[in-house]
C-alpha cells in the first residue's frame, strides 16, 4: 500500500490600495497592505492498494490553526472509509496523471467553496 499527501499553498486575504484606469485595470499598487485573514488549507491523501487508488481530503477552516499531521490523519481516514473517488489503475505510469487530475479538481472545488463561487 502506497500513501501520498498533497497540500494546498497557504493563502491570505490582504487589503491594500491601487490606482486603476477607467476599465478597472490596475496601474499602480501602493506597497501598504494589511492582513484580513488566512484562507483554509486543503490536504489530499491518495492511497494505492493493488490497482485501486483511493482519494480523500480534508479542509482546515479559516478559524483553525493549520496542522499538517491533523490534515494527513483526516484525509487518510476519509480515503480509507469514505473516499472522494476510487479509481482503477491499469498501468502504474497512470498514477501521477490520475492523481494530479483529482488533486486539481479538489483544490478547485474547495477554492470555489471558500470564495463562494458557483458554476
């Protein structure tokens, strides 16, 4: 059994001032900005067992302190018990591409949820 973890990059919302043209395109950004809040982080776990790849993930809320080990434990438990996806792997060389596809999908899904964007 092979287990691999992936992590979203830390992001923050910061407020600052910039000068824009008539269409709203930034012309100049002033260097001063101030912190508003940290955005949630996502941990994705992929587990390869034979030819089956199970994928689980955990999202740390913006109110929580991000702890890598907690994200690993939660995402692993979900990959084992209630996976986001289970994929049959025909060729070992497919694992990277399949993992990347689902990781990007999860990061995109969670980013849209965090920012309140719907399709």
